């Protein structure tokens, strides 16, 4: 974690885990009666949000170099698992289209946001306004099977559900007491903003080699380093040797080594 390019996917994944864990507990608590359509909607929103967050695994794979591609380091395997989950028990995109169609048709209503002034709530409302405007242009909900609806409305269904999920996850994490530093970074991630603020002054300092990390980013990095020193229940499921130098050395020392038999010669058949 010496380079900022290595830090970013780690920080992003860690922030997502903190917030989405709180979102998971909130979603389960709100789904006491599976027969209610609102609960299927919440499950769809949660699924779409988690699948979107899992894309950080591809950045992490790249930053780990060739080691990130090996199955025994679990990163690429976990990424494939999330891709499978995206399709299993209902394709995520199809579920999002169904959910937004029900919202636009007035067949379903979700709880309103707790604070309409937050960045994520405004992002959600902006997408909703856009999709409702497009719906009006194509002739209203009665045209939901038309080519115009297919072309202009369907592409926004998944982004809208993800925006709703980001806002709900933020609110759930806030209720769970997640630190403001983590919430700040999650808000930036979900709004597709850089994790690190770059002002005009900091850009000038960057050329002199000064750090660009703001307080929230530095605080989160310190917390990640602190937690890495303590055992976590998830450690029981981690077999990847890449997690430490000691485990990596043990792994490589245990690999089979294929050598040429003593005295043997290979003759070219060409």
C-alpha cells in the first residue's frame, strides 16, 4: 500500500464493505414479510447496489499484477462469483427494468429519502426526473412495450435503481453509526467523484511531491492499517497466499518443481 494507485481499490473496497454491511442489516430488517412487493423491490435494490460495488475487484486484480489473475489468490474467483450472482435468481438488469417499470406505472411506491438535500438524494431525484421526462416524451406508461420506451427509458432503469441503492445504503450506514469519514468517501464513490480532492493549490504542490490525500482519505487509510493488525471473522474464509509475505513464501516453497533429469539431454526433432 505504498502507492496511491494501489491504495485506491483497497480503500474503495473497504468503504463499500463498511457501508453495505450496514445496508444488508437494514434490508433484512425491512423484509419481515417476503410476500409484500415492496420487499422484493428492496431486495432488487440491494442486489443491484452490491453488484455495482463488486466491480472494484477488477481494479484490485489489475493492481495486483499477474498475481491477481491466479485463482489461488481468490480475487478473480470472487469477481466471477459476483458475476454469477448478478445472473442467479433473476438477472440484475431485468429485475431493475421490472422495478422501475412498476414505479413509473404507479404499481409500487418506495419510502422517500430522509434528507432530500444530500448529494446522493439529489442524484437519485435527478435521474428520476430525467426518466419521467423521457416517459412523457414517448407517450406515457401505456407505451411501456413500445420501441421508443425500449430506446429511451430502459437504458436508465439500472442506473436509477443503483442511485436509489446508494442513497439507501448511505442512510442505513448513517443510522448504524458509521463514521463521517467513511460516509464522505462512500458519497464520493457513489457520485462518481474522485476519492481525493484536488484543489488548485494541491495540484501545484503535487509537482513538488507533497501528499494529495485529504483528511477523510488519510483517516480511512489509518483505520484500514489498524484493523489489518487484528483478526477478523472473515479471515477464516481467506486462503489467498498474497495477503502476507510469509504466506506467499510458504506457498511458493510448497509448489512442485520440475527439473531436467540428471544427465538427460533434449534433442530437437526439427
